[in-house]
């Protein structure tokens, strides 16, 4: 397929995505006690390891049942049936692709956990088919697709939850309430890290050696991207290769940058700069194994106010692990330990030099801020379960879920700015009217 044909194909998809979605109007009207029929779009590692266990914990209680699995790889279809039946006790129908599943009118809602570049694409398909949807993050890493999925959801009456599950975790909800109370003070800085030391992270050498092109549907996998010959590494190790993924920002950064938007009501960064590269793992990957990204946040119309977010991630040394630290003039909120402390706050000595008063927070655990009848559950599994539960409850109530389409669009804008900064080496800004990147 030529570049011109690819552009025409993408434009046609975006044109359809931006149009009214009549299919959504004919979605089945659910009664309070009706069973909600779920289709799985992509039986991925993420679905098998996290979403399926979460579904197993809450699905029966809320009368949700997985009735279908759509996956273009025959191995994943078979594994999906066996895995879902083991957890839920019910055997879902198999479909070779989403068109077949939607044509069968077997589902009311879908859970999408396909490769990064397909989340928005499959989300638009779901909206056109009148499906409520749980869409894994990142929602989109190109502005074309971010605009397409946001418009598609806005033009439908569907309930969409994005897989940024921190928004459903109680410790993060308590942190959000504390910051909004004013007791923390203005945020003056945030530092975020996500470090691992795993040469095998996102690698699938045994599967790469085993899979054959005839086992799957390579052209359907490419979707709106330019055609290229079959490459099992890009199919199975897509997180290492652009434009299938940006790697570190797609997978890890969006979780943490989403909390900045949530805690502050700021929709996006004012600017982004980035540096990094493939420094150690010279295995053919194109996406960086080391990145440092600096975001400028603050009121869009007042550059005199604001703060920086420094995000750093390396896959070459795990020291430091995963950290999320917010600072005010009075101390620190540590979302690794779930503590509020006076660390770094204005001391009496420093304040006295300028005739000021000390400004230091008392040491407090986030769990101490919770109502007596609850406890702050901070585990990754529990937050995913809470996010799935919240989506299911909103499918029934028709309320907006915790990680709604606006939250997903906002983290996508920050992600697209980051990708542009990484690829260009330039300072990147954003034009809200054009809904597009601006180079500094």
C-alpha cells in the first residue's frame, strides 16, 4: 500500500469516526436486573493477568458475563476460551475478528486490551457498534486517533472507562481529596520514576520463534498503519517499536501523568521536553530504554504560575523502583509509601531569615484520612478490580466513570506531546483550537 493510499485509508476511518454514530442509538436497553453480555477484544497478557481476575471478582455480583472473545490470533482465541471458562465457569463464543463479533449482535459491552496503537481504533469500532467499553491505556498516542475516539464517544451515549486505574484506587482518591482541601498547599514540583532492570521486559522470543503469519491476520493487525511485510517481533514485541507503541511513555508514564491532571484539574502540560535513547539493550528495539521527560504545568493563560513534573524511567537499573512524589512549600506527598510528611518544607530557621513563619506539614498516613469504616487499599490488583467495578456500576447507572473519556483524551495529549518531543528533540506545546502539536 502506498503512502497516499494509507493516508486515504486513515482519512476515511477518521471521517467515519467523527460522524454521528447511529448504531449506538440501537444498543439494547438494559433493565436493572438484565445480564450484561461482555465481549473481549484481544485476549492479551494484560487481560489474562489483570482484567480477567478482576472480572472474576466482581462480574457475577453485578450480573456481567463474558460471552465472546475476538482475537485475530488462533492461539489467543483458544487460550481465551480456556482461561475465561476456568475463571467464570462459562464458555464464550469465538470470533476471528471484531466485525464477526459485532455482526452476531452477541454483546452489550466490550473490554479492549489490544496493542497500544489499536486501543482508540477498536474503541471507535465499539462506539459504532453501540457498545459500552472498557479501553486499556494508553487511549491514543497520536492526535488523529485521540480526536477520533473522543469524538466517537461524545457522539454516542456509551459508557467508556479508560484503564488508568489509579482513579479508582482509594489511596489516590484520598490524596486527591487532601490536595483539593488546600491543606497540602500549592504543588511546586512532582517527581516520578519507573525503573526496572529486565532485558526480557516486553520481549517474547519463544513466541516470536513459534508464530507463523498464517496463524493470525497481519493486515488486520496493521489496521490504519502503512503496510509492511510480516514481522513477528512487531506483532508480539510491539512495545519496542514505533508506531505500534512509544514504549516507556505509553506503558508507564501515562499512569503517573494522569494523576497530575486529576489532582489539579489542569487538562494538559503547557510544554514538554525529552531526552534519552537506547543505551544498553541493543536488541533491535527502536523505543528508548532510558528516558527523562520534563513537563511544565500551570494555568494555560498565566505563565507566571506553575510547576514542573520530572518523569524519569530506565530499563537498565531498577534502583528507585516506582516513585510518585508531590511537593508543596510545606512538605511532601509520597504515593509510594502513602504518607504526607514535612520533608523539604519551609523550616523555622529558613523562614526566620526573611521574617516569615515556618510552613511544615504534620506527618500523616493517607489511611488515617479515610473514614473509620474503610481502609486505603493500595495494591495494583485491587485498583484494577475497583476500576472494573466502577465501570460495571456506571454501565448500569449510565453515570460517568472515574476514568472517563476526557481523562483519557487529556493523558493522550500529554503522551502525544511527549512522543513529539522524543522524536524531534524540540520543546513541544499544544494548540487546543487545532487539537494538534506545536513545535517550539
